[in-house]
C-alpha cells in the first residue's frame, strides 16, 4: 500500500527531493505514484504539514 498525500498538502516541495525513487509529482496538491512508491516513509517523515500518510 503506497503512501498518499492528503488535502493538507501546501505544495512546499520538501518531499520531492527526499523520495529515493522519484514517485512524487508536483501540482496544486502533490501526488504519489502508487506503482513507484516503495513505502519507505521518508516523504511522511519530512512533510512539515503531516499531509502524507498510509491509507
């Protein structure tokens, strides 16, 4: 089960550079490609808004 980015995302960009597999895409609210996500949790750890979690 891949991590997901919720509506609390402020598109700050903190998570993008931290993802080791490049699974995060930019947008008004960022998104995580579930096929690429390895569930490492790095993105959730660095998110300042706690907008990233497991479903």
